[in-house]
């Protein structure tokens, strides 16, 4: 991969995922990164929530939080309209709740400031 990174919780620096699991950075305009899986430090609520505001308006989802500090870090869509259907069941991390550690240059940077290479779910 061109850009290898580790995604950390903004609250406590627990490792949540990495860029090798990244499967849809194209949702960046929505404010989240989509990963195929997360680490054991990511826990999800069993109860379903329903989005009342865009971009999750009308979507059913499970909230994701950091096991170490409890910070809400994202969601897993269970039910969504067709424009978000491709990311159902995947780990969606809020860019403003994670920090990226870039392996190549050993830098820590805000997730919202990183442009990951385009990847499709098929890849």
C-alpha cells in the first residue's frame, strides 16, 4: 500500500484499526473512514440506534466505542439507503475521533488531513 497508517483513538491512543483494513476512503466527504475490521479495542453496542441527522438519517446502526476510554469512535451500519448500502456491516470510524500514525515517516496526523489512495470494496 502507498500509505500505511495505524488508526488510534483520539482519547487514549488505543489502536483501533490500520490502513491495510481500509476499504473505502471515498466516504471521507461524509467524515468517516470505512475498514473491513477493527481491533479488540473496538466494541459495539448490541442495541440498534437510528440516525436522525445526515448522513445517517433513517439508518439503523450499532455504535462503536473504544474499549479503553469509552469514546464513541464510529458505527456499523445495519440498515441503510442504497447510497450507503455498500458499507453495511463494516467498521466506520469518525475521522474527528481518530488519529493516524503514518508508518513511512513516523508522523502523527489528524485523520481528517490524510488523503488515502482510492480503494474499492472489490479490491
